[in-house]
C-alpha cells in the first residue's frame, strides 16, 4: 500500500481526533521504550500526593482480597509515588489482542530493564458481554468463516446484554462447555491440535481452577485469571507484576467511604447538591462518555444495575431523584439522591458510576494518570473543560488551577508489539499465540521497544479509521490488509516465528 493511502487515513482522522494528532506530533517519532519511560516518570505534586494514600488504601484492600497482604502492601506504599494506571482495557478474560499489547506496553520499561514492579490495570466493567472485544469469553486470533476472530464463550448467548460489572461467576459447567467448543474447533480444522492443547490446558489449570471457580463474581475471576495468564506471556518469569482490577469497583468503594464520612468534596457536591447537578446537566450534555438529555443516551452520574445485570439508564426527571426503567422487568427504578441511599446502593453494586464520575474521581481529584485508547484521549478533554467550568462557577478556583494541569492526552491502547501468521492471515498476537510459542523472549520484547510509537500504531490506523468514520469511511482506506500495514510500518521483525 502506498504511503499516500496512509496519509489520506491520517488526514481524515486528525481533525476529528485532535488529541490523538497532538500525541503523534509530539511522540510519534519516540521509541516505544522511551515513550513508556516517560509515562512512568510522572510524580504528583504535593496536593495530589497528600490525597493519594486514600485511593491507594482502596486499591490495597481489593488487592489484598485477591492476591494477599504482601502484594497489597507494595501497592499501598508505591502507588502514591507513581500514580499511573492503564484504563483502556475491557474487563474479562484477557485474550483480545488489543489489550494484550496495551498491557505489554504498560509494563515495557520494567520488562526491558528487568526491574521488579507492580502495575495496576483498571479495566472497565461498564460494557456488555456481547461487546466486540468479547468479554463474554475467550478470543483466539485464528479467523472464523467470516474472517473474524474465533471465540469460545464462557456465558450463554442469552446473557449477551449483561454487563461485566453485573455478571455472576461462571461455573464448572461453563468450563466444560468451553472445552467441548475448543475440541470442536480443532475437529473442524479451525484451530490446530497444538492450539487446542494450549487452550484445553489453560481452561483446566487456570480458567477452571478451584480457587477461580470459588470467586464471588466474573470480575474477581477475571482479575485472578489475568494475573496468571500474564505470567505465561513470557519465556521467563516477568519482573513486572500485572494487577487487573475492575475500574468502576474501585471508584465505587472510594465513593462509599467518602459519602459515609460526609466528605465535603467537589465530586461529592456534584452528586448531592442540586445546584451543582443543575449546572453539570448542561455542562456535560453531549460530551462523549457523559449523557445527552435530548436523545436520552448515556446516563446521569450513575448507571443502575438491572435484575439480570443489564444497565439501567438513569435521569433526574424529578428534582433530587434518579429514575429509570429496568430493561429486564420493565419495572420503574426511583430513588433519592442522598448520601445514605447512594452509599448503600453503591456498596450493593446496584449503582455503577458513569465515566464522568469515574474519571473526575481518578484523574481530576486524585491526579492519577490514566492511559487508555484513542477515544479516551478525546472524551477526557470534554470532561476536563466541563469540570473546570463547574469548579470555577462555585468558587473552587484553587482546585480548578490544580485540575488545569492534569494532562488528558494519555494514549496506550492501540499500537501493536507483535504479530502472528495463520495461513495467509496476519494478526496481532493474542494470549494463546504467546502461550503456544512458550512466551515472548527478551529479543522479541527488545525489537518492539526499539520501534517508534508511530510505526507501532500503523496497523491500527485502518481500524481506528473505520470506527471514527463509520458509514462515511472510504472502502479503499478502511479495508487495508494488515500485511501492507506491517510492511508500511517496517514492522516485519515483529512477526513471531
């Protein structure tokens, strides 16, 4: 593919995603390892440093429950010093290539330098099991009959609209059905016998382990499973420890604490004070990731958790009350916006903070650097502008000054670090490709580390283009063969042998 086609793709993307354009202008020619080192060079100022132990304590409690006291103590001690998280993933079993690569990049400096560290991944659970990244189960990179990734579900199709946040734990029967599905894929020639063996072993010894089946819900299962899968990404035990948690659960736990303690903070005022809510309704209306009052898309401040784990869109249709309809039962949901009710419903997972509340808490109140995908880099801009206006309108000028320095162009989920062949097809490598090959070797990690951010982002450009342009996408630009993208980016050395 000629360079002019890539130029055309970028010429159409850049005006629509100015933050991504700015990132590439600033960091496109930066080696990946240097880009990641820059991410981890962040040190908070004194105000944020004073707040961070509180959220580190919330992280520590969740980590302690899943991985024990020693790991929790490390997080509680280190996180306030370098408060950086990855927020681009969808929670669920880690197998979708996009997320495999974002996690490799997130930890690359530690992997290359062999410096031990513990890294916190906050993956969103506010997505349905049917999402194209397939949090409903396992993704294999071998193409199916339609040319899409092959999938192995852990939940039945009838639960496709259930959000990960509300999904129950899968059981032994789900593991057995996944094993049967894997066997059939091999029998039908969709995957090799070797790949079948790898998947079956992982199902029995990781995904279907006794301690995993005893976890309280799918989110907890995914957290523990993904830490173990991460260890298998490498030919040698990695120095970087990946700790995947559910993003909204961490924010919910902190909100419960703040509400129960009657903390008088701007984010709490937005939830409880009618004057703040009235202004927030307009300031964030139409901002991606927030809500649209005319179209009734999104949800105001929180999503409700429906009877079957499906989300309930909530609106302040009566002063001081959030109202919605449970999509499963068609029954109305109606409750008062006060600290006691919110704390109770959050603690019982009947309420889920929306993206605005989530990132206002993490990025703007605690000063945590959240690195995500190309869409996050733009919706955080709108959220920050609205939040600054809200703070200044109510006289919180010092807080606004602090927030004004928070960067929003934090890009991580998009570039690819390795590729695999399946016959005539080339794809970004997934979890089971890495495990099948005995894990990534040091020279393979070093090869990715030496390429620039722009080069590694090249294979993602057609995908980003299709998502952004939708029906207006030029077919000649949208249907780019990944071989051509890899060749254009000079990434042939990243094709795993």
